[in-house]
C-alpha cells in the first residue's frame, strides 16, 4: 500500500480534465502535480525534498477568501444553532432550574414536559430571536478571525496542531463582545419560557426580547448584559480551541485515508464535525453550568430594593373605595363585598424581572468568580452539579457542530463556483 502511494506520487497517471473540486479549485493540477511543481523550485537532495513535500501539506491546503469563509461560517453556524435551539433550551432548564430537587431530570422528560406545558414557540424556542442575532454575528466574526490567525501562525512555522488550537482560542475571544449580551437575553428567556408562565417559576417574567433588554438596562444596568462574561470566556475559548484542534486533525486523517485529491464524502464530514463538537461540549460542561447559573441568577441587591419598594407602596395605598379601614368583618346577612383586585405600583410591574422571585432550595452563587462558583456548586451538589445538563449539551454540540462544519465546507465549494470575492494569493500555496 505504501509502495503504491509512493509510485503514484512519483509517476502520476495522466488524468483527463476534471470538473471543479474543492481540493484543486479548477486549477487543472492534481495534488501530486502541485507538489512536483513546488519541489522543482528546490535544489536540495532527494530525501529533504520528500520531507518538505510532507511538511507542505498544510501550507498547500486550499485557502478561501476571507469573505467566503466568514459567510460560510456565519450561515452554517446560525443554521446549526437554530436547528438545535430546542435542545439548548432543555439544557438551560436543567442547568438553571433554581428548585431543589430539580423539576427537570432526564433529557427526554424535560423536552416532553416543556413541549406539553408551554408549547414550541414560547417554550422550546423561547429566546430564539437573540440567539439568531448573536449566532450569525458571532460565527461570522469567529470564522474570519480563525482563518486569519491560523494562516498567520502556519506561515510562520508554528506547528499546525498548535496553530489550530490557538486560532480557535483567539477567534472566540474576538467574537465574545458581540455574542455575550445576546447570550444573556437568550438564556433568561429560555429559562423563563412564556410570559406569565404557570408551569415554571424562573424569577423572570419578560414579555419579549425588547422588554427583557429594557428591563435589564433599567433595573440592573447595562453591565448586566455582560453578566457571566468571564464564565462565558472560560467556557467558549477552550471549547472552540478543543473543537477545532480535534476537527482539523480528524480532517487530515480522513483526507489521508481518502487519498490526495479525493473528497472524503458526506459521512466523514459529518463524523469529524459532530465528534469534535461533542467531545468539546462534554469537556466544557462545568463551565457551561457556571455561565448559565451566573447569567440567570437574580441580583440580590436588585431583589431587595424591589421588595422594599413594594412594601412601601403597599403601606401607602389608600383603602379600596366603598370600604372602611376600620371594618374587618361584615354583619351576617349582608351582601358580599366584591373582592378588590390587588393594586401594583408602576415601578413594580408584574412584568419586571424581580417580582416573580420565589424562595428556592438551590444555593445562590452570588459571584462572578468562576473558581468560587465551581467550588460552591461542588460543595452543595457534588460532581453531578458540574455536569447538570451534560446529556443535552453533548447531543446539542455534536449536531450543531456537525451541521455547522458540513455546511461550512459545502458553502465554500459553492462559493468556489460562484465567487463573491477574488482569491488573490489566498488560494493554493506554492502555486503562482
């Protein structure tokens, strides 16, 4: 097998003109031809030439224009997120459920309970609007930064595996200021479910995305939109780094197995993307639990202020019309007095974030420190607390990652045939 590969490399067979492919981008040269052309420029001995051909594999890999990479990544990432949003809601309910014992247990039971009690649009797909906006903007920025960082490091001799890992790290850091505020809105709306939800008490009661945004800004301040920022970074940076390090290595193995110039096929595209996302999702689950708890936990100072105002307004309210403040009972035989509706002062609207607060059994984290939050969860809930919702998170990240990366590769091929930008020198390395 090895000798056959060497023979095919040194003595390639004549190949008729082939249609455009992702590997050669219609250049008319097969991968062995490209290697020989690059090697013809070298004057080293035979042994170093063979070694350099192997070392150039990563540099010779196709490099799409940045615009193509950003659009393909943005569309692919958003499609994956929208497809799996309902399962993300299940994960959020399991992780952020403030009740002890928790209401939601298994993945299937949680999915069915939310669907039966709250429906699809406001239940399973609660918070889908901020999820959509944050997903497209975040993944577009991510893939642009990832491609730039990866190429920059590989061109300067950094080990490819380290380059993939580090590029994923920096790309997520660059995208985080965009998607973290939408993540806060999405997570709270997912945990809340529909407005005036009788089936689940989360501590929030927003009417929609815009109302949630205004309420958070008014009652908790603009900084609250970046609540859990450190926890999100501690979750997403290692997630992206692990995901793309595994994905790039699995892609290299799959392409080696398929042979130079051959497409690895849809099955391997799905397998490499799904396995990379699933492994990264499970490994970073404790950080995801901390992020969800911090972002959905009510600020104790805001709650205390709201409750004190509510008590003050209740004392100041005049007696209801037609009743006496001294009368505590009515004589027998008198007609019943209709019950007066409870009056609420305007600043303490029942739609606000603090009026639905219940006393639950879950220990309050009351911190932005990731380390301290991990310690509190472990101390009160054990190791199982760190991995709350690991089932739906593993499935969600697998399917979302597989969908995103398969669509990314597919759209890159489509953009090759329908280019939106010129390749310039971002095409095949070593070919001029």
